[in-house]
């Protein structure tokens, strides 16, 4: 069974957090993600990504984590920067393309994990320093104690610096059958924007199950497995 949650410490430090989680089996979106690009382009036409309230909220969070927000950017900001410069994003995999496109449109970090590479509980928490992170370079890294990571029950870190960088361990590949998608927001209208984001993903992934988590209901358990 796939389980996902944020630790009590994360909720205490970031009470404004609104996480959305979706699980889909046999995930094969077929629609053109460029319609989400148009939404992002319209928003960027009014100003840079750094001015968007969604991105400003994450910059404040990274500053609170002791990170320079212009050195370590949340995934949504990095995508928006690349999209603003290039006018498009490269196609990688239908699921990744969908996650990236929706992330662009909503300016909210969206992580897409290969669910079969996640065993048991996946928790967003402060690292102990003993976790192992598989970088795409092939190197094994150890997050510093206190760093916010996505960690499983076996001490494997599936993302570093919260929404900054995912691990190669659970990256989506052509062999991926099921996905766990996590979207997290901290801005003032997150409580309405995250459900809209999940609805957009759900429309592309029929039969998926999704929910918005809260401090009172912090855990997602996939019923389909």
C-alpha cells in the first residue's frame, strides 16, 4: 500500500501548507499539454515568475529553510524560468510532460513518482543525515541533518530540499505503470488552487484517486493497490 504524509514538524513550521496527492494506475495521459503552456504564457506576460504569489511563497519557505531562494528554486519556478526563456519544454515522458505542464499553469510544484519504487510510507520530513539520495549523475548523496526531504521507510530520500530536486530512484520511466503525484502550495489562495490542480490532473487520468491533505487529515492511503 502506498502511504504519503507530512511530519508533524512540517505542519508546525508551515501551517499554511496545502498538499494535494493523486495516485493513478496504468497512467497513460494522451492529451496535448500545450494548452497548459498557454495559461503559463499568459501569466508570464504580466511579469516574471518571481512576482507570482505562488513562487513568492516558496521563496519565503526556502529562505526559512536557510537556503538562498535564487540558488535553490522550487521545481515550479525552475520550470517557469526555462519556459519563459525557451517558449516550450522538451517532451520527456507523457506523465512527466503532464506534471510539468500543470505545474507551469498553476505555478505550483508537482512531483511525479514511479509508485512501484516507493515502498510503504513516503513522508516529507526533516532528514536525520543517514538517508541515501540517488542523484541522476549516478552518485549517492546524503542530505544534511534537518534538510527537508521526501523519505521512505528504508531511509531512501526521493527528493531533496523539499520541492527542489527529485531522486533518480523513483523517476518515471517507460516501464512505469503507476504514479504517485504530489502538489504542494503555500500561497494565500492555495486552498482553492490545489483542488483545481487535482481536478485538472484527474481529468487527464480517469480512475485515479486524489485528495487534499491537512493538518487534521495528514495522510493519504491509496485504495487501488
